[in-house]
């Protein structure tokens, strides 16, 4: 079994998590909509993740919608004391599966309560406000109103910590004037490196950076360099992609998503991998900032 502690840990506010966690988005049906094809396997993946030492699960009530949180509750409730469940608000799903902004005060309050109900919690460990000015990537826009609503819910004790997702460096800086931002969750991987500078900045400040789509998401990473390095090190390309992220910066926390126990085992085994400097340099050549 992988020894996850080898990859180190990091603080999310006053909560400590191992750097290798798990993203639950793949547990809903195709297109992150409706029930999964294999609910029993989804439950088995979650239970094995926690039994293997995972103490950081990323989710949202808009996965399914509701489905992923309900599966997490069925699989893991009552939760281990050290399990940190990070969720996100700011979107709702249309009947056609579309992802739509939901930033009104009422929508945010409803989203927090839906997460509490479906996860079976009295308070949420970390809630990321997911910016939706452009669903596909960060663009500037004012987050003061929705963040203030979340900060009020935090004061009421319903939310322990707040993070931001799909945001720019300026939105992080502005957000900090309203409340403590414990993590930033943006798209980032070997091939998609727009956030290189932001990662350095957050590392200096001791803030976690949690890349979504660490394996490429809906378009899995493909690169001959990645395959060559993986072949040489007797790892899979996906393992190398995760090991590169672990070594890229100490404030990076991994939440690779999978609906399969076999892939889960491969992903968690990366805790034992320390990529050599020449492999890092070669892999660095794959992506470019911007
Ligand atoms: N804040 C946001 O806007 C946002 C957006 C997207 C995602 N997220 C979060 O980030 C997490 C990670 O992103 P993601 O799940 O979308 O994408 P990802 O982790 O980059 O990739 C998931 C894909 O890779 C496959 N996979 C996983 N492990 C593998 C392995 N060892 N070998 C081969 N294929 C493997 C999965 O298929 P199998 O199921 O077959 O393994 C799935 O198709 C999500 O689960 C979610 O919690 C957040």
C-alpha cells in the first residue's frame, strides 16, 4: 500500500491534509451528470482512498448534481476525524447538464445548505467560491458580493474555511481583504501552465494551490516526452504527470479524479516517486506559461 505521508502534508487554515488527495468529480455519471454507471465501484473507490490514507476529498454539490456528495456520504459517513472535505459553490446545473453561474445571495446560501445536507455535516471544512465569469478559465471580475456572503456563512459557523477557484491573482488579493483565502483551485498541469507565477506567489504566502485537471481532465495528457520519461522510470504517464506536480512546488495539493480503484492505486503510489532532476527538466519543456 502507498505510504501517502511520504509526499508530505500542508495546512488548509487550521486543518492539515496530506499532499496527495482525491477528486470526486469522476464519481457522477457521464458529463458529471446523473448517477454513475457503477455505484458500487464509486463507493469502493472512496472507501479504498480513505483506507489508504487519503484525508482530503474534493467535491461539489453540483457534481451530479447532488449525486457525488450523496455517494460520499453513503460511503464514508460518519467521517473520520481527520478527513477534510472541500466543496465548491457558485454554479448550478441546467436540466441539459449545462454549468450555469449561481452567485446571488440566495443561491449561495442554498448551495451551502445543499452541501451540508447531502454530505451530512453541520459545518463544511472548506468551501471554494468558483468564479464563473468564464466557465473555462479565470477572467477579471468582482467577487466582493458573493465572497462577503460566504464570509457571513463562515461567521455563522456553517463554513470553516474559504478558498477560491478559477480566479486571477488580482481576485485572490482582493478576496484576502474580505476573508482568509486558504486555497486556490485552478486548472493547471504539465501542459497548461498559465498559473506558474501565481503558484510561486501563493507558495511564498503559505497558501495551498490545488490544480484541477491535473491529468488533463476530459482530455487526458498526451505527450511523447511524458511517455518517454514514464517508460524510462517504469511508471505510467499519468503517474509521472502527478509526480511532476508534487515536485513542482510544495504548496501544490493533488486531487486526481478517478472512478476506478486500479487508477486510484496508481495515483496514490506516486507518493513514493521522487522524479530525478533531469526528468523534471525534460518535463518542464512540455508546457509553456500563458
Ligand atoms: N474547481 C473546478 O472548476 C474544477 C473543475 C474540474 C475538476 N475539479 C476537481 O478536480 C478534480 C480532478 O480533476 P478531474 O477529475 O476532472 O480530472 P483529472 O484528475 O485531470 O483526470 C481525470 C481523468 O483521468 C482518468 N484517470 C485518473 N487516474 C488515471 C490513471 N492512473 N491512469 C489513467 N487515467 C486516469 C480518469 O478516468 P477514470 O475514471 O477511468 O480513472 C478521468 O478520465 C475533480 O475530481 C474535481 O474534484 C474542479
